[in-house]
């Protein structure tokens, strides 16, 4: 039997898996904005998703998924025309047409050797997949996404889409502008007394949380492995096992995301003099800078700044440092 398609509950495509379907909707929105498949695959990996056969997403596997008309509830007839397939879709036919148009645009740009004539390099978002940068209006973790003009930025993901009205989506900021701003503040704080001790304490706490999350992940996996036996022994029903597996999948995704974030923070070097740390920041790779930012900041809230803003005005970015009490949860404070 053929494996199920990502986003569907089974191979027969009779129903959707909500979290996977929402992930497909997100990458479709990013793809129709011109984002490369490889970046979309990285987004899915960072979000804790894997393919239906258990392998991490790659640019090629994501391309195959987004070129499958089944995600729009469609199929090809004998004449090669798209027709209704009789099962639910994760996106609309209009969105699938936009995906095909994006493929056609990129194909037209390829040279005779089949290589992109003017490929746009992937942008290495410094604070991507950290949940550190948050929309100050609704509390959603921002996503790295290029504008229609191709400029990388951080934006609120809760804007309106074809499948839902959306609750926000009003905040966007230039990636370079925000990263330079935070870098300046982080370097300045590294030079303050007591920062070294605070970093060491934060890393120890990250290591403790990392061990707890790993232990919990092992527990969840053991529980899932035991569900089949429990159904066989009639301790629970198959329906209850299915519900438990779905809940375990959601928790596993959240744990994997948190583990990657904590691994990044716990592996960050925090020894050396202030001058050495400042020098290290200026030359460190993105992953290491990301870890240091996680050790120093609870969260970064960003607000609207108007069109064409090339400077960060006071009040547009709020930094919540870890040496102070944690910030309120914007989603529950409404």
C-alpha cells in the first residue's frame, strides 16, 4: 500500500491531519512568495516535522509534495486536466495554480544547463527557529520570509490566508535591520558587570531543561510503542489509541523544537573575558550567535514601524533580558 501523503490522515486521503495541513499551508504561502524549496524544508524541520516515512524534509521532498495536486483536493484526468479528486484538500485550487506559476517562473529563468541564471541565495536568519522574536501585537513567534521584492524579513505569521481570516499579520521588520540592532545591544550588555556569571547560570539552566525534555521525549516514545499492545490486550480501544497517538505526535513536535533550541543555548561558549566574548560575537557562526541570544534574552517583541522604515524608532523593538523577570505571555494576557 502506498504511504500516506503528508497532511492527510491516511493513504486514502479521507481526512486531514490538522497540524500537518497547517504546516503545508504555511510553506505554500512562503513558496508562492518566491521562497526556495530548501528554505521551506528547513522551516518544516525547525518546526519538528518529518516526512511520512520518517525522513527529514529536503528541498526535493518538499517540491514533490507541493507539486502533488492532491494537496488541493485535485487529480489529473486521462487528458492531463486537473479535476476534483473527491477528497479534502489542504489548499485551494487557486493556490495550487500559484504554485505551478512559481515553478514556471523559475523554469523560465534557467539557462541551457538547467541551472538558475540568477539564483537568489538563501538568507541565514540569525533568529530563525528560536521562537525568540515575537509579534508584539498578537504574541505569535515570527517567521523568516522574503517580501515580494525579495528582501528577507521577520513577519507575523497570523495574517489572513485563503483557509482562514487570520488574527494579525500586521508586523514585519527587515531581517538585517533587526539583527544589527539586537547584535549591538547584545555586545553592549556583554560589557556590563555580572554578565559572565549570568551567562553561566543561564547555560546551566538550559542544560537542565534539555535533560528534562529529552527524558520526556523518551517517555512519550515508550508510551506510543505500548499502545499497540494495550489495544491487543483490550485495555484501550483502537479509537482511544488513535487519539493518544495524535496527541503524542503534537507533543513530540513541540519537544523536538524545544530540544533544538535548548541544545543551541547549552552548547554556546560563555567562558573568557568580556573582550574575548565581544570579539567572539563579531566572528562567530550564526548558530553560536543564536545560542548566545537565547541565553541572554527571554524574548524580543517587535511592533509596526511604517512602510519603508530604515531605522528602528524607540518603542518598535522591546528586549526582555534574562537578568530581569520573564515577560508576560502576550497570547494569554489579552
